[in-house]
C-alpha cells in the first residue's frame, strides 16, 4: 500500500529526472501539505483512499481555512489529482518513469505594444490583425501615459458615428 510519503518521494524523483520543473514540484508538494493535516490514518497510509476522499477533504478544508479562496482550493485539488494520477501511472515502475514524456507548454511574453492593443475590459478592442487590417486607427495623446485609441472601418456609417459620439458624450457627464 502506497502512502503520502510515497507521493512526496515520487515528486522528488520526478523533479530530479526533469519530469517536473522545480517550481511545479514545489507547488505539488505544497498542495499535498495543505490537505495533510485533515487526513485520517487510513488516508495517510493509502494514496487510493486520499484520492477517493479528495472531494470531501476539499470541502472540509474550505470550511476550516477561511483565508484560502475557493479558486485556490480548486487549484490545490487539481494539483493533488495530477500528482496522484502521475504517481499511479509512473510511480511504481522505474521503466515507465524513464519512458515518461512530459508535455511542455511554452509561453511567450507579450511585448508592451501588444499589451497596449490587447482587449480592453469590456472586450471592445482586439489585437487580432485580421480585425485591424483595413481599419483606420486614430491615437490621441491625452496626458502623460494616457491616450485615446479609436479603430474604425473606413466606411463608417452615420449610425455608427452617432453611437461613438453618444459614448464619448456619456463620459463627459458626472
């Protein structure tokens, strides 16, 4: 029977063999540690019991730890689910661990220009080049660090123009 310490050992082995980046290994261990004080003896000594009781344990943790948000608890739960799943697939067999290929998600940082053209809160602007292509773009500096950007089709109608004017006029009223 595999216990909670076996999960920690698995995470260490996976990190040493570059299956988990160090920060991922740390976050997986932290998620387990978040649940550990709530585990009964049966759940401590059986990874299967821990997995089976994860939903009620999450609810219990939510009720007990008021400083942790529901979304954080959902994240902790998903991390525990992930590590238990990986442990069950690769933890018991060294050859499976050696043949384990990890999916790598590469993310690129957005440049400052892309961030400026990113969608605004109401989702009214898009940095999608297809939506900007053929459009007229107007930038009006208002004050240091602030500008007004307007992107309109070249064939803007009178009705569309009046909608934009009404929007601008509504900003004037306090």
